């Protein structure tokens, strides 16, 4: 697909890219390792790279100003691609992540009050309490899969903040929700990589498993909603469910029970898996960089001594947050933004974009641009001193996306990670099992094949 004339009639730069294989295009390279291959494309071909997958043309955008155009300036002209929306609807319902246009604006408006800073701050105690309870079950020298441990921890925390039940009462329900979501996400991961997506009504094994998992998931959440409705919508129990049920805009518009359910599923997935992956990669990087780990321990010991961290401590633990930000630079859990489709002819900088063209934006790729992050493969938390962070272009670093669709829970996630890293590192060092491979598992989120087996070493306080 050659663009000979820009929509505006102005001169246009051509989009270079790899030739690819007949029919497959670059599909095999992406399947072999999409994050690193996309980063290679940006290194080789520049900020606007074309590539083909099964006869379909895509463009990889890897320049901060061009990304600003897509996500902010021309956001209305670049909705999420219909295919991605359909697959997300199958996985998590039609909530904030999959809605487009005015529908997304309405959902965002009704959901936003649940993420007010004062309400999010109130969850800090729960985050520390649950982390301390997990650590009390660990033992010096214990071998554990840190990926599983972080997943279980964040699942219980998000269940508590969404539904209000305590750790013991919610454990079985949270695990049932988590198991159902695992089946649904596994199906979504396969479909996002498939050249042809089969209709849901076909009685394939995957469709049957997903349908059964979704029935379990919806039964649990619909029951929680019905129970809360029976208590009266005016009751605010301090959790996100009560806020969603009470939410009402200036015109008196409220969410239906089905909409509340879709938001809860979306928030459960987003608030659980992405944070657990970010934490897992943080423990991996700390295990490989003892100088950074020592500096972290010095900050924690100097500020906390032997007491657990609290919300008020976070402004005094800046290096801890720098470590988290640098971990999310190298291994952003949301490693790629959903495909954006041009709704009309337009220009991105010097590049012509035709109606229907599909754009890929990848935080993983952006976070490895040497122009903004010299020696980009190096783990260096000092990149995130206030002065250096302020000097970065807006979309050079985008672990939570950006624009009107920026992750609604970014404040929650950062506070949670900050508290958990402080609480765990205060009491334990984590050592990666020798020779365990780091093999990126780039599905909807970015994890490591084979988990992250580590040994816990108790620190003397």
C-alpha cells in the first residue's frame, strides 16, 4: 500500500520497513519475540515504520511527538481497532479498556470518582497489612516463585479494594475469580496472535472453556452486586463497588448492573496482573544489581527501622520509587498499546495516514530509545531523579499509556508497588535461582516464561 499523496496535499515522508515473507509478512518474527523485534524495527527504520502481517499493513509509531498526536491531539481520530475491541469484549466485557468514543467518555466520567486520591490513599493500610501477612508465612531460605507470590498478593489486595471483604473471607472468592480470569485471558492471548479469530459460537475446546469460566466469573460478581444493591445504594462501605453503584453524573445517569460488572472485571484484571508483573520484574532486577539493592536497603532502614511502611513514609522513600519506575521502563507490564485505527485521512508529522490504517504504539519500544535513555538496556534508577525525569519528553516514558485513555488506576498501582517493594525489601532479599532463563512472555501483559523462581533470604533488622 503506497501512499503517493498525503490527505492534505502536502509533501509526505515515505514509511520504510522490512519486506517480510510472502503471506506471513513479519508474523513469524513477532511470534518469536514481539517486544525485541519491534524495538529492532524502530532502531533500524526510524520513528514511523511500516510492516505487514498476513496481507494487512501496520505502522509502528516510536516518536514522542507522533504518539502525542495519536493519543492526545488527534485522539478522537484514532479509536481502538474494532478487532481489538471485539477480543477485549470477549475477555473482560465492555468496560473502560474496550469502550471507544463517547461511550468511553461516559464510562470514564462515572468511574473516575472511585479513583479520587483520598479514596485511593485509604487503601494503603490494606496493602501493607496483606503484604505483611504474606511475609509472615515466608521463611529464611524458602524457595518460591515470586511471580506466583506477587500474583496472589495483588489479587487479594484488589479483591479487598473492589469488594470490601477481608483477606480471610475473600480468599476463596478471589481465587475463584482469579482462576476464571486466567482461563479467559489465556484464550484472549491466543486470539490476539491468531490471523483468523473464530466466532464464539463454534464449539471449540477454547470457546467451551472460556464460556464456562465466564459463567463462573459473572455468577460471582453478579451476586456481589445484588447483595450490595439489597443493602441500599446509599451505603458507602469504602470499596470501589459501592462507589460504582453510587456514581451519578450531573444528568442523573448511572451505570447498569451489567456495566458495573464489566468495570469490576476490567479493574480486577488491570489491578492485579499488571502490578504483579511490575513487582516480579522489580525483584528480578534487584537480584541482578546488588549495588542498587544495597542503596534501597539503606533508604528503607534509615526511614523505617523495623516498623512497616505507611502512606506517610512514601515521600521519604524516593529511591524506592525510582527503582520501580526504572523497572517499568525496562519491562512495562502493558508492553504494547491496543492497535489504533485511523477513522479518517490525516497527517502524523510528515507522514500521511489513510482512513483504516492501523498503528502500533509500544511502551517497551519507546522506553528503549537511546535518544531519551542513553545505554537503554542498563538498569539505572538514577534516571528518575526529579531533574532528569522533568527533562524527558512527555511520551518517551508511558507505562500507563497517555491522553484521555491513560490508565485510570495509575495512582493506585504506583502506591501499591511503592508500599509492597518497601515492605518486602525491608525484611527479605530475593535471589534468582541460578541459570533460570529470562525469556519474555509477551501476551496481553509482559511476564517471564517459567515464572521467577527465587530464594528468600531474611534480613537482620
